[in-house]
C-alpha cells in the first residue's frame, strides 16, 4: 500500500502554497491549429504549455510531465473521449480538467458527467465561442498570486537548448496609424519558468556569448522575414545589436551578404543603444556607408538626456532616432519629458532623419507624440510584443488607434 501511495504522490502536480510557481497546462486536441490557439491563450495568462493530439500522446506526456491543468477539446471528430478519460484515471492524474466544446454538444456534457463519476477534478466546461476573461475565471485558482520568480539563465545554455525566440512589436506611422514595420525582441521560453524577461539572460557586452546571441538574432530575424512574406506580405524589420559586435572581423560584410535579395525586401534596421552609438560614432559612420548599399540602416535606440552629445556633428550615420520610453510614457503631462522629446525631434529634423517614440501606452501619449512631431510610434497602446505566428496573424488586420 505504501508503494501505491508513494506512486500517486509522485504524480501529484506541484503545490503552490502562495502560488509563485508558473502553472503548467497541457492542451489536448486533435486539430493542430486549435492546440496552437489554446496554448497561446493560456500562455498569455501565465501558463507553461505543452500539447498532445491523442490519448497515447497524453499517456506519454503524463509519464514525463506534471501538468496542473488538462484542457481537452471536445469534437465529434476529435480525440476519443472514453480513452482520454480512462488514461487520466489510469495515470492517477489529480490536476484540473477543463473540457471545451460547443454549447449544445452532447459529447461535452457526457465527458463532464463521466469525468466527475471517475473522480477527476472537472472544472465547469468552457463552451465556444468564449471570452479570454471567461477562461481566466475557470483557471483562476491555478494562477500565481505573485509574479513567478525567474532564474538567471546563462545565454549559452539557452542557445544550446533552443529556448530563445524572437517576438515582434509593431511600429506604427504616427499620422496614418498604419503598421509600417516591426521590432524583433529576444525572449526565452524556459521549460519550467515559461517566458522569461530578457534581464535574466541577456549577457553583458563583454560576454563572449554576446556574439552568439547576435548571430542568433540576425539569422532568426531573416528567417522570420521570409515566413511573414509567405503568409501575408513583406514586413520591414528592425533588430537590436551591440555596437561591439559590428567590430567583429567580417561581421558587417557577412551581414550584408545575408540580407534577402528578394524584390519585396524593404530593408533591415539595426538599432544600437545610444550610449554605445555615441561612443563609437566614427566607426559606425564607416560601417553605415557599406551597409546602406545592401539596404541596411542604423538607428540609435533609447536616446534621452544624452541627446546634446549628437549636436555639432556634420552628419550622423543613423536613419532614425528613437526616444527612450522613459521620456515618452506620460510625456503629455510632464514638462521635462516633453522638453527632452522636443529637442530630440528638432535634432533629427536638423539632420534630416526620422524619429520614433517608444513607450506609447495611452492616447494622451499618442497625442503628445503627434504634437511633438514624431514620425513613428510604438508601445502597448498598439499591442505588446508577440510570438511570430501570432504577429503574422495580426498583420492581416489594419491597426487603428491601438486596436489590432
């Protein structure tokens, strides 16, 4: 008897206590696109997700993973519900089960009833179509009370394990409010901690893995450009690179050689932190001359109170000056922030380059950015950074006043 109890105890999902751990969910559905959609919704709520398409895959997953939630898609042509429920009982699953299906589905009602008879922890079923808030209410007891702590992960480990990916945030024309490009941002999808903020894995500038991370960003962004072209239309992308990387032997030449030759390629923008850009401006001027013949432009990122350091130059190698978000968010009601932003716009106009305002979080920020004369805007008002496939779907809609 002790062995049996021990086996069941080992299969129990993690106890949350004050629930700081990231909850885990498995999406079980026979249709790939539905699994992807439901996984995406759950990840937005804070779950670490996995997927399975049959009862046999579910059994394999339960042998290696300990999900706190099984979300089961119910359809006449889907996973055989009897085998699915029997597998959960046989594997002593003690997490929550959430069945999802059509409102009047007889199968959905049967799964709910039989699951409860088997002693499974069945949540109230979720009927389609449903709102994200309804799903949140169903799984509220599993969500962390506090943000989950994230470990400091060595970038070399993340690269080797394949945990890194690029997410994309739209860049918006400040006047027409139409998407005119996107910025690629590195994210890590840790198998235990879910999506981890960059602060926990972005290396210092002198870390030898910064070169490997830069190579990853370049290669993945160019792959993603082709993906977006195939599924909708070309999207002009910008990536963030450290200035020291461009000093690597052959780095600029290799980058020029790798850009697409496709006629739809509108150009690649490389954003460089303002402190690095100002410090290395002579080298970047030389590099910019070579890159511009290959449709690559340089942009100075997070420019703020250090804007005077760009004054008095004959010219600058940048096609765009992006104001730091700390001077954009709330600038409509902050005189000091507006003053810094106005100087950045005037500086850019003097050099004949465009300006971008990053950190637009409210309509007041957008109005202020327009009044100040920024050419591009970017921020949560128009959508958070999102994974590639979700961003690809969003490109099929026209951006209007912060709604995607």
